[in-house]
C-alpha cells in the first residue's frame, strides 16, 4: 500500500505543465493539508489550532469541491461568456463517440484494468485511479501529450473509464471483507450497519438478498448508464450554450449542498469556500490544482502505511528497507514504481 500510494505522487510529474516548481508547490500544499488533524500513530493534534472541527482533519469532498468547483466559479465571476467558455458548435453523434472509443480500445482496456485494481484496494477511492489512468497511462502513451488539459479525447476516455471501473470493484472489499473501498462505499456501509446488516464473508450466507441486490443493481446501473449516455450525448454539451452568469449561482448552490451533506457540517462548507478562494488565486498565477488533490488524498495513505510498516519492521527486528523488500509483491511494486518514474521522465522530455 505504501508503494501504491507513492506511485500516485510520481504521477504529479505527468500532470504538470511547463513549470514543475509550481506543481511541486501545489503537491506540497496538498500534503500539508493532509497532515491537519490527529496523528494516526500517536493521536497528537497537528495544525488544529485548538479547533474541535479540525481534529478529524479536512475532508476530501470539501477540498475537491473547493479546488475544482468553487475555484472555477470564482475564477469566472465577472467574465464575459466567450471568455469563460470556449464553445465549438459541432455535431456530436453516437457514431462519433463510438468511433473514438473503438479507436482507443486498448486505452479503454488499460484504464478499466487500472480502475478495477485500484478500486479493490480498501480506502484508496477513485481519485488515484483517475489520475493514474489520465497521467500515468493516457498522457504517457499519447502521441500528442501537449494537447492534454485542452480537450484531448484520450484523457477523457481514460479518466472516465477508470472512474467507472472503480465503482464496481470498490464494492468487493465492502461486501466480502466489510472494509469500505471508497468514501461512497463507506456511506453505504454505515447505512447497512444502521439496519443491522453485518458486512463480511457471512453476508452471502446470512443475507444473500442484500448481497445479490448489489450485484444485480450494478449490472442494471451499467445498462442504464449506457442507454442514458447513448441518447444524451447530443444534448449534454448544450449546457455550454447557457450564459455563464446563470450557471455560476446554480453550480455554487449545488456545491454548497454537496459540501454540507457528507458530514452535515457547516464547517465543511466554510472549508470549501476558503479552499475555493485559494484555488481561484492559484488559477490566477497558473498553479495547477490536480497535484494538490493528489497530495491531500495520498498524504494520509503514505503516512499511515509507512508508520505501519515501521511498526511491523520493528516488531520483526528488521530494518525498514528489509521489511519493505521482504515479499515478491513488494519487490514487484517497487520495480513498477521505478518503471513509472522513468516513463514520466521520458514523457516530460518528449513534451518539452
């Protein structure tokens, strides 16, 4: 888990623009935000400033909403419609989309595999899978990496395929082990526990109706989303024709509801707004926001698993590096880490 989490930090190199120092600053900012709260090993308060609300740390959802939603809306306030959104009026049909998917069929398979594998890891969630597929695979293997973040079809296919792939696989550790694979499945787990349903291996024996409802429900969801997507392709992009001054307040209101609903906390709403102001400032000075999100998500994972590894290594009277390289899987993941690092370095040379 430590090596898997570290691989996400390497992806930052693939998501950066021409100025890697600004990206490193954004990543360090995200890692700093991830340290706020109680130390996972000693339960010591860090950067809480005696605030009860900060003891639990800063939630990922308010941060994502702040950096990607509030920041974008704040950044576009006062702009003319043609300055905020560059809309190209072109005919988008089902055949156009199908041709793009068939053209990049191997990318779909690879992104789906990455999303499925990451979804199986408890507690990692979709963020790492999306950025690994987007920066670690699609942008790295693309013939035109310079067009990413400008509407490149490969980036959209990779990110959305990985995102959808993690949804189903995240239910595997939830139903089989009782361990949530993502924040969403954690909410599902809480709802099931409230109703007295015990998750784990016995679920399929004691409550097969619940277990198979999830399985059949996921199959139905795939079919339903395929139908909705196929018939809605032509109309989804029409939202870009709406005047930006009408879009901004509607998006902000829904974002406020989203920030509040996760923990029913007005403090999360305040966090989202403050982070949104910071994000808008970052956009003004061309600091990328994606590395900050990666830092926030992966920081606690890296710290927790490193401390856990140090504790186990100490109990086994081994040096940390001896414990980390004590199994074939660890050695394999370390080799993959170096291969990914080399690939990102080559991709940056190619782009520059």
